[in-house]
C-alpha cells in the first residue's frame, strides 16, 4: 500500500525510480536542421522507390510509406 499522511513507516513503492537523471538532455535541433533531415529522408525514399518500382511506379504514396 502507498504512504498515507498518518503512516510514515510504510515504504513508498517505486520511490527510487523518481530520481533525477544525470544525463543532460540532447540539445534541440533547429528548424533548419530538422527540415534538411526531412529533405534527405524524402530524397532517399524517392531514390529507393525509383530503383525498386521504376519511374511509373514511384508514386507519392509509395514514397511516403517508406520507413525513415
């Protein structure tokens, strides 16, 4: 059971899991960086579709379905 206001001897479940992380968060990428990464992924997916399906088969839905 969890801790109540009157019972201070009952341990709190998972209390050790709520500690702060010592790993600093990764710096946030700029919009320009995110846009460039998206363009690169789209270009890679387009090339993959062109190789696999040819010009006529490389449709927008097929390109969009490609994993990132």
